């Protein structure tokens, strides 16, 4: 009987800690986001092509990427000092803040022929199975619609080269089936989406 009560108490405390850690405060995230603007722009709308747009990204994906940067599962030299001292709560707050922001269109003029080829390739490799229609993303799958084409190209090439592997193998596998031209075409297509 005592063991059952102790186990119940321990389970309750675990759930209480888990609930507290899962609570995210976008206002606290906004206060913490000031240094992020240097690369990712105000409100997460990056004007610099090599840095991703964070505005409107899924909170779950953002949190997991911050965690992966912090724990070394994803490597980007510019991110290492930014995440080194972030707590779990701060990462949750930042993720909620950026997820709540409205993404703005990137300054980009897509080539119509490449958009058409990119759309066909996206259909062929079933991108919407994970990224959903319109490439809006879900949960830990990122929103890629309206992302800078240079960033899309960099990430697809990293998955293809297996230098980025924090994807449970999904993107790494898909990237092995696409050519350099496919990557360029997909970037034109993805970047043309709202």
C-alpha cells in the first residue's frame, strides 16, 4: 500500500513538473528574442536569405531545433553561442513567440518554369505527406512555404550530403532521390508559396 502511494505521489510530481515545463509564455519569448532579430529579422521575418524565416513556423519544430542546436544534434556555428545558455523554458517561450508571428513574403522573384518543375517534383516525392498542403508544416515538421530559396537549397543539400541528420532520417532519405536541379526547382516552388 505504501509503495503504491509513493508511486502515485511520484507520478503526480512528474506530471506537475512536465506541465510546468510545457507551459510557454510568448511575451517572455518576445523579450528573449531581441538578439535573434540580428539574423532572423524583427518578429522572425528574416531579410537575409541565408537565415530562415521563423515567423509562423510551428512551435514544436522551433523548440526541437533550438534543443538540437543546444545539444549538438544540429550544427550551425552562429547558433551555438545563442542557444548555449537557454533553458528549456526559454526555448519553449521563444518557440511560441515566433510561431505566433505572421510571416511576410520574402523578396524573391521565382522562375515560372522552375516553379512548375518544383511543384511536380514535390508531388512525386510526396512532400505534402509530412509538410501538408501548401507546405504549412505540422507539429515537428517545419513550415517551408515562403522560406528563402537560398535557405531551402542549403538545407536540402545538407540533408543530401548527410551533414544535417536531425530529421529521424525522413529528409535524408528523400534528399538522396533528388538531383541538384530538383533542389533548385523545389526552392523556387517552395519560396513562391504563401
